[in-house]
């Protein structure tokens, strides 16, 4: 439900959003790959804040390291966690929209 809401919100704002890997509907970890006009702006993971809520934290390699490093990181994460969701957002302020929707 959260993933669908995020995708609708990005598309309603004029951006592109896609599910690159569908995880477990109830307990899957959510990774959000943020782009702006096709350029990587960050990779974020939704994690518990241990106070009953969630937050989005940066994860993976430095975005300036190149797309192959991000792809390798995502492949490793998918191998170790088959329940993982991978969502791609291509819009200005993708991180802000993800935080407002997922946290």
C-alpha cells in the first residue's frame, strides 16, 4: 500500500516511478533509488526508528562512485533479502516525496 501511494504521488507530481523489484507485501524492506532527470541523487532505505515510526536513511555506495557500484550494491541486497522492494523515483525532490509518503 505504501509503495502504491508513493508511486501515485510521484506520477501525480509529473515524475516517473517504477517498482524494479517487488518484495514481500507485509514485511519487505523498502529501498528507494532517487534520480533527477536520470542522474542518481541517492539510495535510501526505510528503517524503523524504534519509537513506533520510520525514517529514510541513505545507504549503499557514494552516488558519485558510478552506477555500477550502486547496481552491485542492489544486487547483493537482493541476494541476501529476497523480500526487498526496490522503487525507482525520477523527479526533483524524490527524497522529500519518499520521506513524506513512507515515514
